[in-house]
């Protein structure tokens, strides 16, 4: 048995995978969107402190530096706080001043050969701190040489802020993801409830509590329910017809068997004649009911897609050989794209019976013509097969009787009288019909209407 796959599991897994991917991508985007502005704000904060330091320090003509005011940042006063400032003379690389927070720590001064007005870089600070340094070289009129102003900040604070945001973001996305997955689970379960209802309805049918699927279903499931109801109706119809045929066959055989029983006790030459007649009658009954039983279980399902032209051509060739000595010619007119939706054997049996009758009664020519017609009320397609002969025809008053079982238009012609009855029964099972009419130039016309289609066009 093939391994069963759960629709619910597939839907939930696909949706969950998509949600996880989107949450991961969204989390990365949000983290980057938060980190970049925070890093820019950190950089701008250091730049502001650097400009404040330059404004708060006076450079003296004797090469010294004097701080006129505090910068207003308390972390510059706390020992090894991670926030430091420093002023140095570039010519002899002497530190002229620094914040109290640096204690005995110094920021290395650049070489006098480096003449970069402003630069930023990372370095290791005291106590394992990771510092980000911004420094600027300053020269003033009347003050000899160049001076380096530097401000450093602890990058750990930036990393801690980003980490705290990421943790909050992770928890938020986790809760959101759990809520979405729960909603997906409930949505899938709720969405598949109609299938459970169909299962329960089928169980009720199997247990005999109902004959069809009862209830209303969503538009997506309704076609499935309609097809299942159609299949159930077909099954019920098959069983009913089977019971009817069994009863009909038993009733039809009762009289011939009684005659055979009575004649068996009467010796004489007439007995053989009676036995032959009743045996032929039994054979006709059996042939008729076997043909109908074979058609009942197949035709309404419309499982086949049979090209019509090859079947018409094959039937015509076969009958031309059978009636070769009577000078009958058979003409076939049919579009190659026409298709019969059903079993090929049933089509051959219907066409064979109609065309054979036409050949028996026709004088010189039989015509097999097929055309497509619109199916009334179904929006589909039907095929109409017209069988014409140039024989004497059948008077309208007795045309309906010709379709009765065992009824023959002329007892001198060979046959069992079951052909047209079989054609009518098979056509009815396919939702079609057969009728008789007149050919304008004289003769009988048989019109057979069956479910059909057109083959899709192929590119050459």
C-alpha cells in the first residue's frame, strides 16, 4: 500500500516553514535597522564630545593647554569608566592633559609624520575595554605646532544596547511566531472540516443511514460531493437494474421452460420443432440480458476517450465484407477531432447494429455521418451519428415498436430482433438516445446521440 500523506501536515509544514523564514529575515532586517542608527548616534555622540573638548581647552603660546570648563559628562570623572579624553602636542608627542577617568592610562599619540586632520579607530583600553577613538589635529594662529584632541568611548555599551534590543526582538518574534503557527494550525484544521463532514456522510451511506451525501459544502468541496453523489446514484441504479434484469430473465424463461417440460413428455415429430423454437427463444432472452448487463456498469462513467472516425471506418469495412454479395457501398463522413466518451466495445455494438440493419434493408448505399452538437443545459458537447439507407423505410406508427425486445420488422430477414433494443438501452445508459426518421430521398434514418468531445488541436 502506498504511504499515506496528510494534507494537514503538508499545509502546516509549508506555512510554518514560510513563517519561520519570514521571521528570521524580518528579525535580521530589524536588528540591522536598529544597529545602524544606534552606531551612528554613538559616533555622533563622540564627535560632539570631541568638539566640546576643543572648545573647552585653550592652547597657550608657550605650548601648554588649559581646560577652561568641564565637558558635562560625569563618566569622564569616574576612574576607568570607559569614557576618556586626552590632549597632546604632536611635535614632541607629549600629553598635555587628560580626563580623570584615564588615571594612568594614555591614548597613544600619532606620529608627527601622520598629518590626518581627523580619524577614528578602535583600540584596547584598561580592564579589557574595547574603545572607539576619534581624534582631531588642531593648529591655531600664534600657537606653535599641532595638537591632537582625542575622545574615546567604550564600545561595550553599544554592543550591550544592541544585544538587549536583539534579545527583546527575539522574544517578540518568538511569541509572534508561536501565535502565527497556532493560528495556522487552527486555520488548517477548520479549513479541512468539510472533508471530515464528507467522510462522516460517506460513513452514514455505508452504514445504511443515508442514501446520498447530505448537507451543504463549500464551493471548493461541492463539486467533489456532487461527483460522489453521482457515483452513489449510479451504483444504486446499477443495483436496481441488475435486480430488474434478474427478475425479467427469470420471468422470460419461465414460459419456455414450462413448454419444454410439457413437450418432453409428448413423443412425436412436432416435439423437435417446438424444442428448437423454445431453445432459440431462450437464447434470445439470454443474449439480450447479457448485453444490457455488460453495458450497465460501464457507460455512465464515461471513462474512455475513443476517436470516432476509426471506429466508423472499421465498422464500414467489416459490413462491406459481410454484405459483399449485395452490392452495398458504405460512405463515411466524420471530423477527425470528434471523440466518443465511453467504452469502444459499446460504440462498436451500437454502430454495428444500426449499420447492419441499414445494410440489410438498403438497396445500394448506406451513409454513416457524424457531427458535433451542443449538449442541452450542460455546456458540454455531444456527437450525433446519422445512419441513412436507401431502403423502403419504416412507417412512423410502428417505429416505436421496433425498439421492443424481440420485435422484427420482417421475419424473413436474419436476426434476433434484439439489435435496436440493445442500441436503445446502451444509449440511454450513456445519457443519450436513438430515434428513427425518414431520409429526404427515401429510406430510413437512424439518429444516435451520445456524449462526446473534441480532441485538442496539435501543432504540426
